[in-house]
């Protein structure tokens, strides 16, 4: 994952604040890259379920090596700064659409073929573009992850 490190500040990333509004202002001032660093420090810390990652420099750019589901977790959480402390306890990207379907079928639901996962264009344009790029292990750029799922199911 390559994150923009020029769209905000890169100092005092881990600063503490006495209230949520000051924290939100600070988070909003950080670059996308620095906010990721803060995210990995805060995310599910109390639950001992933090994200593992490493940094790798390639041609003068710093890439973040991590699981795709963890990259998606950050991408889909990074802009919820007004309630950051609450968001840091929630994990949303634990199942793929295939796994959601399997779980629903396992408890007696029949899924319509129209059940889909998709990337909301507004979110992609306003929260991902010029902020984040994803790559596979061969450095081929990947599409943005799904942001929404539509599951159409009926109980058997």
C-alpha cells in the first residue's frame, strides 16, 4: 500500500488530547501516511488485535506491506475522526463477500445471485483517490476494495 505523505502533517503523530474534538482536529491535520501510523497504534489495542505491517522503500517511496483486509480496514476507517476512539474498537473487514455468503448459507439462508460487493464511486473519488494505492506482491496496482455489500437472502 502506498499512502500520500504530502497531504498533511507528519509530526507529533502520537500526541494525546484531553477531548475528542482536539483529537479529531489533530487527526484531520495528519497526512494519510501519518494517520495510518496513528491508526496502527490505536486500532484494537485494548483487544490485542492490532494490525501487523512493515515498511519497504522502493525507488524512494515508502510502501506499507500488510494484509489486504488490514489495508481495507484502514481505508474504510481513516476518515471517521470525529469518533476515532470508538472506531478503534471495531473491525469490519474480517470476512470476504464469499465468506459472508458461506456463513449465511450455513445458518439456513439461500442467497440470491444478485448479492454483490461493490466499491462506492463517491467513496473511491473522495476518500481513496490521491490518498492510497494498493499493489499486489508483483507491484501490479490493485483496484480499491469493496466498500459495500448487498446481500439478498431468504430463510429456508
